[in-house]
C-alpha cells in the first residue's frame, strides 16, 4: 500500500483517483459536492492554522461533532502536523467529556453545533488544560474554525510538509475512548499502521469502486465508520452525508447508494417499517407479501432446491424488487457491525437481493477482524471469514483471541489494563466467546463477562437469547436477568408503535394510549407472554424465561442505559429497575 500515514489517503486519491464529488453535503435542499483537490487544500490550510496556534507534534486535539465534512478535514489536518486526534461522541455525558478531556490533557477542541459548544463550555472550568474551543457552526461567543485558517496564513505549506515527513507509519494517530458498560471510558491508542492495515485488508471484500456512491450516517467518531471513510478515500468513492437519522429514507432514495454501513438496530427498524406496510395490504397483495417473507425466512446461501430458487425468483420480481427500490434500487451491500444481527433478518434481506454483510471487530482491533463477503463466502449466523493478515484462535474457555497488525498499541495511561487485554505473545483477549463454522467462518456466541449462572449452577447466555426474542414484532428491547437466582427472567420494552396498531386491529382499548397504560394492559401482557412462550420453546428448560417485567420507556444512550454503540449497560439498568427486579424474585 502506497499510503504510509492516514493523511496520505486524500493525497493518494488526488494523484490516482481524483473525484469532483469526494464528499457531498445537502445544503438548503441541494447536494453540494467538494472535490478531492479542494478537500486537500482545506486540510493543508487547517494544518497551517494549527501550527500557528502552537499545536505541537504529540499534542492531543479533540473533535466532537455529528458527521460533516469539517470533521474529516480537521481529522486529516490534525494528523498532518503530527498531533493526535481524540474523537468524542456527540451524545455522551458531561462527566464523560470532563474525564476524557482531562485524561488526554486536551488543549484544543473543535465542536460542531451550539448544543455541543455549550456542553464543552460548561465543562471547560473543570478541564485545566483546555484553552481553545473552535466551532464548525457560526455561533455567538465562540471562535469559528475558519478563523484558524486565517491564523495560518503566516505559515508556509513547506512547514506543514516538514511536519508530515516526521510522522511515521508506526506512530500514534488517534486515541479513541470506548464507553464501556462499566467504569470510566478507556482510551484505545491506534497507530497509522493499525488502521491502514485494516483499510488494506477490507478493500477486497467491499463491493465498491471509484464510481460508487456511499452514504454515511453512523458516527464517524466510531472506528468502524471512520475506517470506512479512509477506505472510501483510497477507493475514490463519493461520500454522501445523511442529513440526520430521521431523513435516512429520503436521502437513500435521492442518492441511490451502492454501499452504506448500519448497525443491527437500524436494520431492525427498516424491517419493521417494511412489515408495517405489509400489514396495510389486503387480499392477494397481502398474501403474496407474507408468502415472500416466509420464503425469505427459509433462505440460505447454499443447499436450496431448484423449486425453492424458482419461487424465490418470483418473490424477488413481485415483492422484493419494491424493497430494493425503497433502498434506492442500486444497493450492492449493507455493511453491518457493532452488535449481533438477527440471523432471521440476514436471511430475509439476502433472499430479497439486499446483501447484508455482517462483520466483527473491536475498537482495539482497528476494528475489523472478520466479515461475510462475496470474495470469501457468506454464512448466515456467522460474522464471516477472517480478513487478510489477521489471526484468531479460540482459548480453552471459548474466548476469541486476535493477533495482527491491526491490534492497538494499548490503552492510554493504563498499562495494567493493557497487560490484562494483550498477553505477552501479542494476542488480544476480546472478551467475546466464539467458535469456527466449517473451520473458516467465525461465530460469536456471547460476551464472556455477560454469561451467568443461576443458583442451580446452570449457565445462561443472555445475548443469544436476547437476539432470538427480539425477532418478535412485539418486543423492541430485552435484557435477560437472573444471575444467582433460581431461574432466568427478563426486562422487556414492548414495540409500542406496533402494539398500538395491533390493538386497533384487534379492537383492544389501550386507555389513554400512553406507554404506561400499554404495559399494564392485560391484553398486551397476555400477548407478549404468548410471544415469550413461543420463543422459550427454542431453549432448554433451564434457559426459559419464567417471568417478565414490561418497561414503559425505551432504554437509551441519553439515560446512560446504553453505550453509544447501543450495548446494554446491564448493571446500571439493574440498578434503575430494582423495583421490577424485586417483584420478579422476591
């Protein structure tokens, strides 16, 4: 690979695959492109400004914003002067901002909008090192980031190039703070080499080229989407920014993307909307719709009969073609990561001719370890074959261990945690339990720390159970509980929108229609219990949920119940719902 540092990638694109639509942003209803040439020039001018500001090699500079081109420009600009990029999630708590900014001794931070600017301004008195706050939006009482450019007019391009030459492939490029399910965030140190090795290994599996359009909406501060941005730069794709999570459907129809990435939760939401449209159909159209869905549920990538394939061809023409149109009509792949995807959804979307390529990785592995793809094969229920140059072995207790050029340098300021996570032989201990299918395809079965025992000594694997129960259209979220108790149970957040529609169809009175009235409604409780009983039959007697508690509010990142990547913060949730827990077990 010709690029030795991450900031080489836009320069590589300019030389080899220049693109007049490198990044595309919707402004005042119009999609406005930025060329590779203009992007490289903007990053150079921002680097000049950083040098003028006094940013030194090795300084930690923070970025906190939703996805926008300014983030990408500053990401490259910061690296070009030898400084370290510290990306922050826009939706974490002020206490997390305070902790991270102090831990990294951040002097300079770039913020996106007014809400984020006020958050950072609020914590600034508690962050001793913080001196400069620049905003991407024009805000009162805040310095606009373009003023940095003006500051840099006294600095020559040659001074930036001198800084760039000093940066080596093995140098630290970024510190990404992972908001774990317990304790303070830990800063994962990733080098240029770490991330570039992942970019190189992920190029063959992704069905994209320099003529491809991609849509981006997952937070670019997360290593998964960020690595993909670097990959798109190398390939020469046009990267389109979704306006917001609420406009994704419209943006997809406008852009007609070839590739985009998603988390399973979003794919579940897309499927729920598709099924809701199916419910509205009547007569033969409704029968055909649900016939196609049932056919999709039986799909597999191999071993299907000629008769099945003939039926599938009909279903794709009559029903699934409309699903494809809803996703722009040109989709080649949806890259799914961050959490486990329901195998049922993978089957249905693959049957529909919408390939969902599920992968696996960690921030600590830059991030991709394995991926289902056309080049190495797809196995539903697995997270695919290993990418090139990455090794995996399964420890005696089932834990997945990973080794390769993508493994982090360590945790920032935490040598003991680093030693606990990366052993003397260089194997990263992931904390995930897994196995190989056919000796090739990695399958994740659970989180090591989340497996628990009942008082009878029986092991419960909550993630596998939760993923299966979430297949129910009545269940939005679920957390299996029962460590040290006589039996497993669960907190369940119902799918309130679907239940409202179901109750109307069935003629059930939901009172004032509030979520509180729904979870106390006898018809709702009975119907969800019926779902639980059906899914319970798929598990051993000791695993079956004996009791449930319905929660009236969706678990959220804002309430500190989910991590920014939507993983359950189990201890916090248990603490918040102690009353419901006691009603189950006392």
